[in-house]
C-alpha cells in the first residue's frame, strides 16, 4: 500500500459486485476514515452472475477502468488492492482455541494475533474433516465471538496478565473457484491483492458499530446476485449466511415484461424508487412511459420471495428465532416494498427494519463534496477498514503451479508452504536408501542406506533453500529430493567382528583358522552380505572335529587327543590360543603332517585375501583409569577349563591373549567410524555414515510424523534456541522436537 506524505497508509478498496464495480481510496486517522477518491461503474455485460465472475477478462478490464479513474483523481499509481468475496457456497466454522503461557505474562497484541491464527488453522482442519464436496475451501475472513482471560470473558486481552488466553472464533470459507476468479481478474488490471475478506464482514464493520453488537441485530447486504447476511448478539458477530437471490431477479423480470435489454431494465428498476413516471425505450426502439406503481405491482411477488428467503435465513442463523432489528445495505435493498415485506416476515415493527446509508457513515469524511453518502458505499468503505483490522492475516503463493493460502505469523518459510500444499515430507529432505534390520548375538541392529540429494527449490526461478522466507504472490517450484543407495553390509562390517581368524597351537605349530559366524544357523564367511531379518551369531571357537576338517587331517583314532594337556574328543571345544595335540594318519614332516602344512598355507592365503575388518573379539574388556583397555589374561583361564572348572562355552571371552589399547588408539577408532551422538527429547541418538550432519538428518533416525499437525505448530530447538533445518549438528547437542499444543 502507498503512503501519504504525512505518513498515513493509503488503502484501495474494491467492491466487485454483480452489477457494479465500486472503488474507494482513503486513509485512516484514529477512528475517522478519509475518502480521497471514489469511482463506480457498471459491467458492460453480464460478466458476473450471483456474485461469481463468469468472464474474467471483461471483469478485469472493468477493474482497470476503475483503477485508472482513481489514479487520475489522487495523482498516484495504485499497485495493490483490498477485495471482498460474496458468500456464494459459504461455509462457516465456529470453534474455541486456547493458548497457554509458560509463566504468567502480559498479553501483547502479537499474542492475540497468534491466538486468532491458531483458531483459523483449527477451523480449517475441522472443515477439511467435514468437507463432503469437491470444493477446496479458502478462508476469506473471521470474527472473534468472545475472548477469555484465564477462563473469564474479557472484551480486550491486550495489557492484562494471564496464564492462559482463549477465544471463540467464527471463520468463513469460500470455494477456491470464487477466490481464484477474483485474483485472476485483479491480476488482469495490474493489481495484487493486499487483503481478502467476505462482503458481509466488510459491511457489518460500518453498518453495525461495535457498541450496537450487544443487541441481537441482523445485517442484510442486498446486492445484484446475492443477499449476504450477518447476525450480532451479546457484543459479537455470531453467524454469517447468504442466499443466491437479490436485485438481478427483479431486473430479469422487468426485462421480460417490457422487452428491454438488461441495462434498460436496471434503469427502470432504480427509477421506480425515486420517480413517479419512467420513460424507457424497448428493443424495437419504441419509447414508452409507465408509472412507478406499475413496476411495484410487477415486482411485488419476486420481492416477496426474496424477503421470505432472507427472513428464513436470518432465523436459521439466529437459532430459529427472529432478531430484535434488521439493517439493510446495498443497492438491491432500495427496491420499493423490500423493508416492509422483510419486517412482516421477521414479525418486527416496520421501524425496526431500515436501510442504512448516511447515518452509518458518520465517521467517514469525503474530500469530494459531490459524493452522496449512500448504502451502495457501505461495503467498499468497509473493505478498506477491514484491511487495518485483519491485514497480513494470510499470504498467497503459487506452489508447483497451485495457488495456496497460508496464515501469516511473519515466520513462514517454504517448508510451511510445502506442508500446506500437501507436498510429501519425504520429497523435501534427502531420502536414505532402504535400510536393513538384523540382529547380532540377539541385539537388534540397523544398517542405514546412503543419503540422497536434497530437493531443488526455486522462488521466481531463482534457486534457494527450503528455509527461505515466503514472499507474497511468489512462484515456488520444488523438485523432489532423491533416495540414496540401499544399505549394504557384510559380516566384516559389523562392530562385533574385530578379527577374521582364530589361532590355535596344533602339535606346536600356530594354525590360523577363519572365524566362524553363523547366520540363521548356517556358518558364513566374513564376506557374506547381511539381508533383512538375518540373525547373526559370532563364534570364537572350533570343535576338534571342525578343526581337523579345516586342516584336512585324518586323526589316528588309536592315539589320545589332548587339549591343554587334558584328554579330549571330536566334540571338545577349542578357543583362541588353546593347545591341541593329536596324531595324524599321514607322514610327519618337519613337526607337522603334510596336510597340516597345506592347511597352514591355505589359511595364510585366506588371511592375505581378506580385508582388514573391525569387530569385537569376544574378550572381556575393562576401562582403566589411564584410558587403556585391559583384557582378561587367557593363561589363567586355560587351566580352569582343562580341569573342568569352567564351561568352555561360557569362557570364550576370558581366554584370549592379553592386549592393551591406549586412549589414543580408542580416539583413532572413533574418528574412523565418523559418527556423532546427540540427545533428542531426552534420549541419546547416534548418527553415522556421513562426515557432517545437519538438523534434518535427525528425522532419519527418530520416529516423528510431520504430516499430522492438526493445526499445531512444530517446535524445533538445538541447545535451547530455535533450530534451522540446515543447521550443522555437533557432538553432544541437545535437541527438542515436538508439536506445540493449542
């Protein structure tokens, strides 16, 4: 909106009616509204019917004529405009919303505005659940019925201390085709929409001042295509409604009776309200003169029908009972007999149903003295004033070709637009490839897939990011993110597999055997690729029979088998560094049989071919004060096992060769794993697989559904401050993610 030289904001209000387009330009000082310019013109053709645009191009050209006429009057260019929609297919939702402060706080204007927006979002969610039509609805206005401070009714919350504030709010919605048509027509005229409201909301702001709203009053805005209705009670607007009957029905009857075109019929209708005789020319170019009473008699039945429907709608909105009084605005309400018939239908005294015009424009000043205060001007001036009360309540953008509307809290980003448009969450952020779930020694493990590419986000064809702030009327395109490679993990990759061989001393020679790992009960090598649902069990022992089979040795059954100098058999378990003595059937060569030499060579070759893999050895470790890791001395356990004091199977972690690992070695291992840990909602979470991590990576490792907002706002914090989606994470960060409850 433009600014006056004195600093006041200049507002352009446009009433796009079925018959007329009325434009008003002015500014507000205190409670007074000053009209700088006013211009009205009729549509050249019936480009609008029942309050809806049918010919966008013609309506757009008419709006341009009004805009240019006003620009000439004020000497300034007009670039944005406030408009109102008629109540065709109107939907209303009344609901209650609460906002609770963490501690008792002074209520600010921003808090009240936030409360309004939360109410609108809640009403929209309610409407979506109940919507049984093919229409997609947009909010076009709202009215607060009552405010509550700590549960008590208050007329104004600002400045009071409160722990909880709440409100009853009535929110109005119209189908997207009505809104889209208005936006398109305004765009043809070279204007952008600064504010959109509903016609009865705009009219009631002028026709029924706030101090009158304690009374049970109805306001009827009778236009050409629709009659819009609102009802007040106990200081608030309690309901809105509409009937698709108004002045055009009367005009069409005159067209048929007197054989004239629509414009001439409009002339006859309006003249009958102020003149005794009316002259007109029919389509045969014949001139006629008729009395006004003749027109009254002709239109009596249709006026009776309109007032009957209006009265029925008023009673319906008012709990199936009449109101205390009714005010009428709009050009259609000037037709003869409308007031008296409506009073009869509402069962009210005639003086309690009246046209509102000059008397409701007391706080409006016209700088052009030739402008007469008229019911026709109530709605366009109300549209201007509504801008000051509800401006920036929402913002319109185009998202992947679709116009969407969001409620502006001055913090909206492209993520918010994507959610509002129903753009899938997984298409916004990089997607990991398919994960693999398996168990190792009974403990669940997950191998995550590779991260994909981020979504490509453009605003007005310029690349940006998903956290960029929204710009009104901008064009946003988002190319979905991609998925990374599926997870791939082998036995050698798991942390429980630290070495790939187990060593035995057979007949005085070191024998290196591949470590057994069982997968789903079957023995597998370290190169085995783990699959979904696999159960992996590590084994750090052989039986004598397995050892002989691996070495390809035929044991002489006539000789005793010794394990750690104790008698054994083919089922005896042997662990790391156990000594085994047996006699083979084959010829001894250099302290080993020929088959033993071959086994040693084969095992060495296998060791050279295998990659250097890390995993636990199955030894029992303890962290020392100096940071080193002590392993249990196997030599102490060998004798116990040999003597039968300890079950060999339970002793596998205690009999390995002592080793020491320094704190520096531990740090090097950690760096090689390239992972970090953070605290999310009080629980420790580990991130692995990348060199660096950003906030959105958290959603890959926690269970949090971003699609179930139900009118709530998401709270994201890192170390107590608001988080950005692309913010880098560090080891030990404390993260909070939750829905802010209404």
